[in-house]
C-alpha cells in the first residue's frame, strides 16, 4: 500500500517533482545528488511560500476593501493556521479536574441547568390564548424572508440547510407559504419544542467561561421568525433612542465608536475632563426573565397578539447539551433568550431599554454637554458605555444602572468592566471587586482588530523579506 505523504498546500508542481527525485536519491544513497536536489527544493519552496502568502494578503486586502467581512476573517484564520488543542477535561464546581466522559457530560448538564434555572418568581397570569391573530403571512413576505436569511450557518433541528430552500426558489416559497398560512397556530405548535445547546470555546476548562449557542429552529420556523422580526421592527424603531446602536438597521456599533471619538475630541477642545465606564453584563442573553420580558413588551406598547406568539414560542422549553462525549439528558429551560435566534437581539434591546429608562439616564443631569444636549450613555448592542464629566457623576450613573439591572435579573460582570478617564480617578470597588482603570481600551470586537493587524504584519514581514 502506497504511503500518503503530508504536503504543504502552497507547494507548486515543480517543487513536488523535485521532492520525488530527492527521495529517490536518498533511497539510492546518492549523497551529492541528494544534497543538490535538497538545496534546489528549499529555494523553490521558499519562492512558492512567498508567492502563496502574497496572494493571500492580496485577497485579504480586497475583501477588506469590498467590505466582505466574513471572507476577510475566514481568510485571515486560514492564513494564520493557529492550532487549538481540544480539552479532554473540565473542572467541577469545586475546581477539581474531571476526565471521565460521563462525568464531563454530567458537569455540562449541571452547569447549564443551573444557568437556565428561573431566578425571579413573578407570577404570569396570562392564559396563553391569542384573542387577535396575527395577520396571515403573504407569499411575498416568505420570498423576502428566504432571500434575506444569512447563509453559511449551521442547519436547524430538522438538519436542512436554508441554502437548499434558496436553490429551489419559487417552489420552496410556495411550500413554505402553505406551511406558514396559519401563523399563530403554527407558533403555538412549538410550545413544547425541544432544542439543543452547544458550547463555543470548549477549550475552556471552566464551563462558565464558555459561550452557549442554541440550535432550536427548523428551516421553515426560521422563515416565520424572520417575518415576525420584521413585524416587530417598527416597534423597535419607535421605542429605542438614538444612543442604541447594533441590532438595528443603519445603526452599527462602528457608528458608536465614531461617536465616542467625537465626544473625546470635543471634551479635549473645551478642556474638560471626561470619564468613561464600559459596562458588560454577565451572560446577558441567558439571564433574561421571561415573565419580566412579557411585562416589558406590554409597557413598550407591543401588540398583545405579537407578545402572545412570543410567549407560546418560549413556553415549555426543554434542551439538551451537545458535548464531545455525546448529548446529556433533557432538562427544563426557565429563562433566557436563545443565542443565535433572529428574535433574541430585538427582545434583549427592549429589556435593556427598560433598565435604562428606570435608571433615569435620559432625565439625569450627569453626562457630557455637547451642542445643548446631554449625553451620558452610548449602547453597543448588548454592551453600554456610561460617560460623565466627573468621577462622582459617573459612579452615580453606574449604581443606578446596577440596581435596575438586578431588579430584572441581570448582573454586571465586574471583571470585564473597565474605566477610562482623562482626569484623576480613585480606585473603584463594587461588591468587593475592583473595577480596572485603564489609560486606553479596545472596545467592540478587539479580536477582529487583532486579526486584521496580524494579517497586515504578515504582509509587511514578507515584503521586508523580499527587500533583504
């Protein structure tokens, strides 16, 4: 049987032919010929490697120029080829290592059950009956939803990728429209739906450091949720303030980065001190209380029939955890919005807006006064930056947000919170933990920034090598 040899993907056919002749010379004991062929192979291999990396960098630059972020970061990851070993163990709640497959599965289930166990116990007196059904779905809505769903994603619970429906085009639209014709009834049919969690970053030995991702929806359910998201969007645009970016069309987190730099420039221009607190919630999506969410939606003016559909979607949930050692037993889900669901960002923004309203940030005098307007917070998706002209004002804003967040089940992640100030500042302690003060802070997607920087350094290194 012929032995398969590993070969670099960037080696040219010429280099591979020389490698074959070099191997033959070595087997025949022709030392001088082998030495000559080896030197030639090394020279051509270096040339091929340089040409390959140059092409990769050109593709990275082109993707960056055209705004193709998915292709950009995929190409950077492929070029870096960073190896990550899979962890064969995790730690239990006491910090002891677990190595047996069954123990690891049980630990993941124990952690996930505890994470999604209901904390708040406000009664929900709603009977689950939809008095006014949502208007029927139109065929044009199905077509739009199918075309707008993001591709290159994992398939849902039915194992069918959305790309399959997109290939079928009009035929798929007709089938999905017939399935979706009874919108309210079909959503109600998913009351007791079962889902599956997987964990990103399973290289972490502590479960609390891993990120949950839910795999819950079949492809036809995803189409309906996309339509429901669109019908909710008008209420999102009406209720959310201008300071909220991310999860909104035309208001990306990059806009907030530009805003915060503009605020810093204005503060420097008028010689004012400025204090920032970058706050982060611990397991934000996973800690949303369902009953609180329904009350918030009602207060925000969301129609009862839409809220009722969402209630039915989240009622009676069960899940299992998919691990490298198999799946766990099924367990009940008591709280949280689903990571990866198209509705979750929308629902969480309503939740966060309720907190900020109750904290009274809009009416607060603390903040930065610019152009007769007081700005004391900027929101980046599920993260928030508080700002003020003094340390006392900033601390006052933070404590208001902390108190209101805890009332609805969200806790601040003190370890990830950072303070940045242009003036003197003392050390802060919250719940016995010290908040880190930093002279500069990379906020929002630092990993992406590092990847782009790594790619540019890679290009510069090989450009320099060519000059030497």
